[in-house]
C-alpha cells in the first residue's frame, strides 16, 4: 500500500463541466491548510499552465479556475472495460 502522507495529486481539465478549466486536487487527509494553499497557488499561478489553458488573468488572481478539492483514497479500483465487455 503506498504512503501518500502529505501529498497532493493535481489533475487539470482544460474544459470542465461548465466549460471552464478545472483543477481537481486530491489530498491526503493529513495535509494542512497552509500546505493546501501552497498547492492551490502553485496550480493557479503557474505561467506555463495558464498559457496552455488560454488564461490571461494576472498571476496574483486565482479566477478562471474551478477548484475541486477531494480526499485522496489509498485504495483505487481500476476496471478494464474491454475485459468485462464494456
């Protein structure tokens, strides 16, 4: 079982449900608020990422991103749809 203590996984979706860029941030349950704010700042203020997504807001601004913050689960279930006939 992997040790995910203090880690965050970030997935960026260029056009989420509402058409806006979405950052899904999966965090371990022991992450602190100060650590989480650093992760959010790292995502929202990344010049290369903002350019890739076509966002032109200033780097101090966090608008333009939807943030979806969730608990990271240690156990994942991956289903091979071809194997089950899907």
